[in-house]
């Protein structure tokens, strides 16, 4: 069985607390590993190491930092298959999704490689007679990242490249459910030449998170996970004086107008609802069918669902893998039952699909005629369950999105440019797709939702990430007029 330890000061550190957590291969249901869960003392060790490393790292030249980031980018690229296979082994996602995750992570390293330009600062010459004013951006110190199970490689890469580019050091606390890929990535950071302590990793649960949130030497916390924990992390971290960005859960709507390209919309609904088994914060979980497109759309989605191949992530034929744990699979099954009991029409029941192994599999489900007071609509299910809500017009659809507490992503499918443009204005969400179901921004924009999908005022990665991980310092300078110098420097006035 694989033993997953902490990485502190570039050394593998075993926990002495005796607390461990199980790691499973979700495709077989077998326990494949045991992850150390950090005690308060182990978290302190990591923070102390990062604090010490910051004294030098904060002063390392831009040229050197960029060089190391390039080394790191190349190593992640070279090890794409190894990272992807660890993702599949512990998360369960299919190989293409796993490789896609690594590729999206690399985008963030590449963005950080250009930080020298983004963080140049500003300069106002002659703000007053003989006075110049300029702003530089400086690092915060030790930053911490707490990440979810569903993108164990990509989400740490939303944080770490920008944080270290800005001159901070970093302590990562990845999800304890699939810790091998993030650990391997931190090993690659060491291999790239980053000094020990610049990036440390502690595995753990609430104990580790709580210690990071209260530790006096942690300046900033980046969190990605479910809404209740995001709220908790935000309020606890900020009340301890830290800068916090906390991204939460989601319930993403996809509007389909009567003039939409039916095939495009149905393909998009299926890939966005069931890709990665629906365990994506940008997954589409509600299709809002406007007017008379509802019947043909439901038929087209159903047709495509029947063809989906569900199986182990390492089987090249699989298009969807298992869920993360048995408990989560059972919870998702409970929602399907609740939806049916609450009056939705269960068009496809994923519970009926039989799998010939003991992995955490469930088939894909489609519920039609869902109402907004049903639990399948209100709750984030985080599984392969798609609800269809039927409405009469655009305004009702937009109102539905606004009334929903989450606000991560929203998409519209239409051929009408004017309506699409209006939607981009009206949608109460941080990321909007126009004929694009999962509008995850490229690495040189930033990622984050609104409302209960984000606590804090900075979204993640891209330019907002650089802002989060740096703080402005404004210098106002005045120099004596050199023409009045006692020493003859050759100015005409001196003669
Ligand atoms: P989670 O909230 O259970 O866990 C996230 C992190 O918080 C993990 O590292 C975990 O160890 C820690 N944690 C869990 N319970 C805690 C507690 N009581 N106190 C302190 N720390 C705790 O989330 P998850 O199940 O790992 O991930 C899925 C969730 O993440 C979904 O809700 C999904 O929408 C969300 N998510 C959001 C985004 C986004 O960008 N908005 C991206 C990915 C995932």
C-alpha cells in the first residue's frame, strides 16, 4: 500500500501523530494508500520552514524566479502522463480528462512565467516639483493553499505559480482523498531547483486547515472547495487578519433558446453534465429549456446518454469514470430517488446500470420537469445527474439564475447575437459561456464565481491571482536639485 507523507524542506516527513486516512482506487473500490494527516506541530514545522525560506526567496531576482518557473513548466509537461495516471488512480477520472487537467494547470505556470511584465509597477514622474511617485508590488510572506479532491493537480497550480512568482513561499494542504498527484507536483518543484521550503506540503484534514487559518505566520489563504467550508475558511481566516480568497460550490445553469443549434446544445449538455462524472465545479447541472425546444432537447440528450461508455479511467474506451467514494456515490443515488419522489420525471435512471466490479460507479441520470423547490435543483449534487427545468421565456430563465444562491458559471445556447449579448449582461454569475457550456477562463484571465461561489474579493489565477499574492507599496521621493549642488557637476547653472 502506498504511504503518502508530507514534504517539508524538500524532505519526506512522516507524521508522528498516528492519524492517517485511507486512499482508494475508485474504479476498483480497493484501498491503495494511506495518507498521513498532519498534527498542529507538523503544520507548524512546514510554516516555519516556509517562513525561513521567504527571507531569501523574497529577494531572489526576477530573472532567477522566471528561470525556475520555466524549469518547472517543462518538468510538468514531461511528466504529464505520470501525473495523469496518478489522477486516474486516486480520483477515477478518465485519462483524457486527467491529461486535460494537467494541460490547464500548465497554462497557469506559463502565465506566471510572464509575471515580470505584469508586476512592473507604475511610475509618476514630476508628481510635484522634484517629486516622483511610484508603486511597486511586493510579496506577502507565507501563503497557504487548501484544495479540493476534484482537481488535485490543477487547483494547486491555480495558486502556487503565481504565489512564488510574486516572491511568496507556500504551504499546500491538498485534499486527503487523492493526495498523490499534488505530492508528485511538489516533488517536481524541488527538481526544478526551487530552494527547500519555498513550497512545502502537508497532508491533512480539519486539524491542518484550522492550524493554517490561525497560524500567525501565514499571511494569506487560498481555498477551493464546497460552499460551507469556503464560508468557514473565509470567516476564520479573515478574523485572524489574513488575506483570504475562498471559492465555493456551484449549481450551473445552461439556457437553451428555441433557436439554438439542437445538436450543439445536446452534445454540450452531455459533456458538461457527465464529464468527470459531474464532479466539476463548472459542470452543468441544470438545463433550462425555453419554450418548445424542451421535448426535442430532452430526446437528443437521452439519445447521447445511451451511448456514453462508463468504466475505469485507465480503459481508453471509457468516457466517464467512477465517483470519488462509495459514500458519495450513495449520496448521489439518494438525490435521484429524492428527485423522483418530489415529482420530477426520471427519464434516465443511472442507478439501473449494473457494473461488474466493486468500484464506486453509477450510471448517468436525467430528470425532466424539475421545479426549483426540489432538492435536486437546490443542492449541489456533484455527480452525473442533470436536471431539466422548463420555462416559457428568457426572463424567467434569467430570474431563476438570479434567485439561485450560487453564481459560478452560466451558459446560453442560441443563434441570436443580441440575446447572447443581453445574457452576458444579465447573468448573475462570474463566468459566462455563449454556446460554450463550461466557460473556464484561459490562464491569462481569472477564475471565480459570484455570490455563494466565492468569498473574498479576488478571484483565482491570472491577473487577479497576481494581485492576491502581492501588495502595493507606494514610494514618494524627492531629491535635491542637482543644479544647486555645492560640488561642480558640470551643470550649466553651476558655472
Ligand atoms: P471540501 O470542501 O469537502 O474540501 C475542500 C478542502 O477543505 C479539502 O482540502 C478538505 O480537506 C478541507 N476540509 C474539508 N472539511 C473541512 C472542515 N470541516 N474544516 C476545514 N477544512 C475542511 O470539498 P471537496 O469535496 O474536496 O471538493 C468538492 C467541492 O469543491 C464542490 O463543492 C465543488 O463545487 C467545489 N469546487 C469549487 C471550485 C471553484 O472553483 N469554485 C473548484 C473545484 C471544486
